[in-house]
C-alpha cells in the first residue's frame, strides 16, 4: 500500500511538472508572437514615415521647380496627408464603435 502511494505521488509530480513545462512553452510562444507584432508595427511606422517625408519632399521640389504646375505637388502631398487622416479616422471610428456597443450592452441589462 505504501509503495502504491509513492508511485501515485511520483506520477502526480511528473504530471504537474509536465503541465508546468507545457504552460511555460505556451507563454514563450505567445511572447514571441507579441514581440513579432510589435516589431512589425514599428517597421511599418518607420517605412510609412519615410514614404510620407519622401512625398512631401518631392512636392516641395516640384513646387519650386515649376510653380505654375501646382496640381502635381498638391496631389503628391495629398497622399501622405490622406494616409495620416485615414489612420487617425480609422482609429477614432473603431473607438466610437466600441463605445457605442458598450453603451448598448449596458442598456440591455
């Protein structure tokens, strides 16, 4: 009986250790995924900033090169301006939508 109890405790300890190891692996994987998303977002922001600055620089250059052709610099400047507006507008609409849905949930209860 004593031997059976020791064997059961040993199996339980092994099971608990395996469970802890599996949870730690899942935690490591989720941390790697989170870090990958953060790095991807930062790289996207850096390249987006470079593109915006390039468009603005090209617009200034073209405006100084031929002031009578004002439509091209305006169009080139509109690209990064529209992107920035869209980014903030999209975030604002998501927040607004989220707040409206939370208000609806409160009214139901």
